[in-house]
C-alpha cells in the first residue's frame, strides 16, 4: 500500500473572485476615471505606460551596474565566490524578467496602435485638410490682391480692356 502524497501548498496569495476588502476603493477609482474627460484620461493612461517602461528600464540598468560590480577580480574566498555566483544568477534572472515585461509592453502598444479608432484618425485628417484648404484660399486671395497692387489695377479690368 502506497503512502498518500501530501498536497502541495504554497504561501502564494491567490486572488479571490470578489475581494471584499477592496470593493469600495475600486468603485471609487472607477467613478473617478469616469469623471475624467477624454484628454485627461489619455494623458493619465500615457503616464502609466511611461512609468511602467521607465521602471523596467531602470531595473535593467541597475542590475547591469550590479553585475559589473560583482564581476570585479580580486582575492576572494570560496564563500564570497559562491555568494557572488548566487547574486549574479538573481540579477540575470531579474534582467530577463524586466526584458520580457518590456517585450510584452511593446506587443501591447503595437496592438493598441493597430486596433486604434480609425474613424477618429480619419476625422482628424479631414479636419486638417479643411484647415489647409482655408489657408490655401486665403493665401490665393492675398496673392491676387498683391498682384493687383503691383500692376496698378485689377487683373479683371485689364482682361476686360483686352477683349
């Protein structure tokens, strides 16, 4: 008869479906986000992404500096060598995790760009075209009036006298 294996248990916190301790703050946060206008929401969203990216890059830079410090050559006993080997593994693992997170952020940003609101982009392009047309018409009227001032009369009067 085989002995029953004990079930594996860890101290990892598993989120429950309805965390009762944070229901009120979460609802307040959602209400605060709904109160923001579109520009403020987008600015906050952009700041959050920039903060995430900056944190991961800072982890990469700090761990690289630490790895260089650990790699110094000198008189070391076996304990110190083993300790530095362990530190090196931890720093390298942390760098791999930060690089992986950066790659997933890049992937998410690419998806957001690809799946962005095309109608809004088209509307912005159309508004810009309208502004350019108005500017072109204004510049044409200004050029005609300047031409007329140079010639000393209106171009239409001269065209009428030729016929």
